[in-house]
C-alpha cells in the first residue's frame, strides 16, 4: 500500500526511559495490566448477557488491551506478554459457534453500546497482533476477527432486512456505532478481502450520524465541532480516526482535508490549558472560551476524551508532519493525562458513599479533571457494576494507551531522516535512512528545566536530516551543536550533516507565562437556526462574570496549580506579580511539601509575599477538599 503519511514509526522502537515517565509505566503495569483476574473478569462479560441494560461493559476488555499492547511495546515485559496472550485466547474461546463475540444477548443485539463494544474487541485484538510473535496464533486471531465482522455484516448495512449502522444504537445518533469503521479498515488491511473494504466504504458514506454527514461538515470547514448537531467528543473523534484509516487506503483528498480541518477546529475552539476538551460532561462545548467559568460543573475534561485526543493528534501528526499537533499532545500528556493517574490509589468517594455494598477498590485513573477551584475524584466515567460485585469504568480502561503513545510520538522517521518530538530522559534506538543503527540519548530533567542534552551516535557515518521540535512556547531557544551555536526557527530546528557521534544542546525558554480567559459574552452551543431541531436542546450559554477574575500560569509544557496542602486556601483570591516583560519571575521552592511533585515553585505576589505552586498533574490526588486545587487561579 502506498504510504500517504509524512512520517512513520521508529522501526526499532527500542526505548529505555529514566525518571518519572518510566515510573508511570511501571505503576500502570503493576497496578492494572499484570492482574489476570481483572482480564478474566472482562472476558466474563462475553460469556453472559452482561449488558442486559444496554450498557458498555463489553468495551472494557478491548480498551485495556489496546493500551496494554502499547505499554508492552515499550516495556517488553515477558510477564505482561504472557498475561495478554492468555486473555486473547480466553476471549476467542468466549465466541458463539458462528464466531460472534458480544456482551449482548442475541435477543437485543445491535442496541445501546453493542457495536461500540464489538469495535473494541476488534481493536484490542488488532493492537495485540502488533506485538504478537506467534505467527500461527496471529492467523487464529485474524480468523476470529473475520467471523466477528461477518456476523456484523449479516445484520448491518445496505440491503433488505438489514439495519443501518447509524441505527445500531439508541445513542448519539449513531456516532458510537459508526466508529466501528476503524477496525473494519484495519481488518481489510490484514486480509485484503474486498467485502471489508466495501463495508468500510458503506460506513463512510453513512457519514457518522443519521442527522448529517459529519465528514462533510468538517470538509466544508464552516462550523466548529461544538456546533454540530451531535457533540459527543470521544465518539466523534473515534469516527474521524476511522476516516483517517480509510483515507490511507483510498487517497481520497477530501477525506484528508476533513480530518485535518476537524483536528484544527478542535485545537482552535475546544482545547483547554490542560489539554482536554469539554466543560459540559464529555461534549464539545467551545471549552476554549468556557474553561475559566466557575459554573461548568464537576463532570468535565474526561480522561477518555484526553487519551482519544492524544491518539488522534499522533495520527494527524504522522499524516501531516506538522509540529503543532505534537505541541498539543505534549500539553495533554504533562497536564490532563498525568493528572488523571491515581498515584495515591484512592477509592472514589462516590463508591464509599453511594455503594457501600460493592467490592470497593481503587481504579488506576480518575475520570474528570478540575479547572477552576475544585477536587479530583468527582465520579467514575462509564461506571458499571458486574455480576461478581466488582465495578470498573471506561477511563480506567483507556488510560494505559495514553502513556503507551509517548514512545510512539517521541522519535519518528521520514524518508530523509529522523524527527525528535519529545524530550524524555533516556535512550532511543532507531534506524537511519540508509538502515543503519542510530542511538539518540537524551539527558535532561525536562520539563522541570529547559536544558536538554541530545547525543546522536550512529553505527556508521551517515548524512541525514535531524529535525528537533522547537516548542511553540519557547520564544528564545538556544541550540548548540558540538560546541557551536546554530540557528533556530519556529516549528523544527533542522540539522543536515554527516552524523557519527555528535552532541546537540538545547536551552528552552522556560519563563512562566500568564494566560487569561478569552471573553465571549454569550453564545448558542448548538445552532438552532441551522439544524431546526437537535438531538440535544440548544444551550444558550452566558459567560460567568467571575471567569475574568482568573489567571493561569504556564511554564514550558506544564501548567502550574494551586493546592490547599501548600499552605493556603485556593478559594482565596491572590494577585500575581507580573514583570515588565509580561512574564512571572518564579523561584525554586526548597521547602518540603505534603506531596510528591514533578515541579514546585514559588510565585511572587504583589503584596511582596510568595505562593507555592506545583505542576498541575501532581496536585489534588487525595480526591478531597484537603487537596482542593485550581489551574485557573482566582485573583482579587
């Protein structure tokens, strides 16, 4: 197949990190992925009519398998490989005689979240194929997937007696069921069978919903996603992931334009300072301008949305080669994503209060993230109780994929060289354009500081191009190659030379920058004039007058946060001292604080005192008022 992407994955993908990123990999493995009984519990949902209530228990296995496979691609942990191999076998054994795998009984299939859950079974198996070393087992998995999809195609599609894919659900006008597009295209790539291409083409032509073709809306580029008739962020992005796969095999330029327009519109209208979307539940809602409102509610900035956005940004970056998608990915990773990892292993307060009879256990990821003064632990996204009295949630299952994407994004290849996107301390082995080995060693405390030492050591002397991302927030980057300063530019710093054993030293501009809310007055979140009627009632939104009494502080890729355990109340207004250059002169905080943080600083206030802050991701981990926090800080 002709490659339609500007960049492609590192062929070797041999990476070893040092420091906190590696620690997070180990935490997720130990706390979640290396738990055989959890995998068995998820497979059990397919051995019974688990989703009798039109639920989504069937999504858990595939979501977690996708993330686990990405994590394994980094850790190469043989124990994890054994666990994953066994659970794939268990899942295949759960199939009906005709190969159907579903958590829904046949008497109510293709309703609710059945197609969505079947999609995840397929995706889970497809991601496992990428790490599987047993060729015969691979054939068995592909055969199972073919049977699964054949069962779907018997009931869904064009033709007498068949159901439209957008009608195979009672939710979101078909967005969730239409997202099966992605694994269908991937199955076509694996088998080359025309019937799977034809089914994928049918789904694309259905347009994602029964209201309007969302792919056409993105192509026309007149509306933002929050103005579409259906605004469910996670499911809509999943549909565009499928369209991207379809574009890769067809080369139809309209689809590429739609994908890129959609990505750009999200970053323009629905991307918050912590790198997530949606201040109204899990919906696109113009959160770029609404994020400092104090009346948004606690269910916002969902972890499923964050991880899906990270995955989509990665894919669009491969497609275009544009660094702005890496900038956004990095914002999501260091803020919303790392902030959602339940490092303190706290049990969700709602479980203890509302379900004392359930088997209470902490989940590895929190579901929602506060922006203005608030707490973490405000509900479990996708919460369902299972027949053995254990519960789980969607965000807990999708979480592992977030960190698994980091090694994928860090170093990429293109025809003429290598792209270094992320500055994670460690070493990456890759291939040069002439297929020689190269090791890129990164020695840094980034994002704690802006000093990045990059050593490039090649197996043989070879001339190729090295692109190093220059983050958008670094206004005065200094680059020194083998002791001599070189020219920098926005986007990528490009060096073409004979590489052998060379050192590039970056000094990134890590000054602390104030960010202010964007005024918007009032707006209609979904346009009643255009659509006539909507799946959801149009919301007439008026900005919170208190919103403009807030400030946020960004230092490099990291958002700074207040936290109650730092010696003050986040509800009390403050006045940050801003220098004549427009930046805040922060100083290193040497005092001990109540929790472990990636970064801790003292911020000058106009009254001559200082306020201690930390990175957003480390704050708020007790899920209580004790660790109330804010990234949008209230000012006087």
